């Protein structure tokens, strides 16, 4: 588990460094894309939770949603290049702590990657009980980041 987490941190750090090459004038587009991606992830997690609360969860619906989350999670840090925070002049809830404490933010991203992969593996197996057990870790990973790195609604 520790190796997987370290590998995820390294991969996310590399992706974040690549994203740092964006030009400042691209900040508005980067922020809009980031917000759209997060909305898709939130909808996917809601879909999974709705399925888990239903009498007959659809393994196929859960699998689609978990695949989206697992696909976005490793790319998440690329959505926060320098200059894409509040200083961009575009409405964003991204707090400056993302860039000031980037090492911790990267670690939090790696926790999400691991949780999302575990959830997706359970979903791909069609194991609803394992999905039910794995889903809270994804929610905690998301919530932990929100607590530290996302400003409240205005």
C-alpha cells in the first residue's frame, strides 16, 4: 500500500510539473475545465451512492461512474497550474494553500488516486459489497481536500 501511495505521489508530482507550463492567459479556460471535471466527478460519486442506496444496484452504472472517477483522479493535480487560483480574476473556490502547500496537496491527490482505484477495481469485479466498503474512502479523500483547499460557497 505504501509503495502504491508513493508511486501515485510521484506520478501526480510529475503531472503537476507538466501542467505548470501553461501560460497565464489560459487560466480562465483551465479553471472552467477544472470546475467541469469536478462536477462530473461529483455527479459520478452521487450516482454510485444512489445505486448503493437502491434496492437493486446496477453494477454497470456503478462501473461507469467509478471508471470516470478513477480516470480523472490521476490527472487532478494538472488542473491546478500556478496562476489558476483566485489571482486569475475568474470565480474559483480554489484556495491559495493549494500552491503554498503543494506537497501536502499532492499527497492528498495521491490518497484520492488510491481510493478511486480501489473503488474502480471493486466495481469492475461487480462486487457491490466491496464497492460499498470502498466508496467512503473516496468521499473522505474528496472531503479532506475540500476542507483544506476549497473555499466555502460565497
